[in-house]
């Protein structure tokens, strides 16, 4: 399994290069434990791709939940928080931070504006703290992105994110490097390695289908799909990414999962 930054770099490169993939996969959620902050990692990846256009084409929605709670006793994070430091009309928060409330409509408008170079990247910090009304208004933007637009979000508590959001994103599960060994979900890792071997084998389709049903019974199917997509992207194989992502979208609707896995994953 490749490290978190390398996987995010590959995903962003694929999303921005439509000559490689027309799949419109451009919404990524970087999931990690509460003690790990991936903001700097995301910024580094974005700077490497936007270069001198970083200040113009990077829209950073910063999470000021703690500061807002301290000053205004607001116990929620809305999508309407963006850091600014160079405009007197912005509200003063704490520790010399300034901020401006901007709504989902304004964010969508900014994404629609022409970029200074060729791409725009939106970063939402701690997406699990967004108000439900804001994230619901934002779903269409995530599902039908404009060309050369990428949305990256971080979360420290994936279980608090709506299923409708998770189903539209590729989730990158951040890993820790412990004594130069990546510490990942061993149960999922075993399932993934076995599944890749079985799916690529000459085994009959019934055996492959039963293997996927067994994974689904463990409530791991969405995570498994994310890891399966990550595996193929790491091998520079982008042909089936969109189809696999569509399985996640369909899985939250009223469909028979056994049939869905048969027709969507085995084809």
C-alpha cells in the first residue's frame, strides 16, 4: 500500500488530466485519526500542482469551529468559513485571524469562474463538521464536477459524514508510518489481497461473486471499493474507477447488493 501523500498525488493528477481519464472522479476525502492533521499535506500536494497560481486557484475552506465556539458559542462548522488576512471588511476572529462567511452558492460560483492557469482546487477542512443543509446543497457539485476542478476534504471522524457524501467520494484512509512499516487495517488488507488475486484469476464467476458477498457481509464493501480503486490507480490502471465509484452511489439506494456486486464489480 502506498503512503497517503503519494496516493493523493496520483488521484489529483488523474482528476486533472482528462486525456488520461474522462471519469469525472474528482472528489476525495482524506480520513485519519483525530490526532493527525492532514492540512499541510493537502496544501503541499496542491502547491506542487498549481505553482504560482496557488493563491488564485486554490479555495481553502478552513475549519474555525473551536475559535467560533470560544468567541460566539457556535457549536458547529458550516461550509461558510474561509481564512483571509488582507481585507479589512473581514471579521476579526481570534489570534489575529480574519474570516468571511461565504455560502455554498458563492463557492460553486467561484469554482465556475475561469482559472488563472487551467485548474481550480477546493479544500474543505474537517468536512464532518459541516451543517447538513450546507452539505446537501453541495452534493451536486461533488457529483457533477466541472472539468479540471478537484475537491479535497479531510475528516477525523468519517462515521459522522452523511452516506450520500461518502458515496460520491473516494476515501483515502490515512496511514501511519511505524518503524518504516505502514500500519493499515489488516482485515481489509487480507480481503483486498485475496480479492485481487481471485478477480484476476480464471476462477468461475460464482466463486468471485461469493467472495464479494462475504466482504459485503462484513460491512466493508465501500471501504473495500475505495481500496480496490486505490490499488488500480497505483498501478496506473484508470479504466474501471468510475464504474467502481458508481457502485458506492447505488449502494445507498434501494437495490439488491448481491445483484449490484455481480453486475458492477465482476464486469
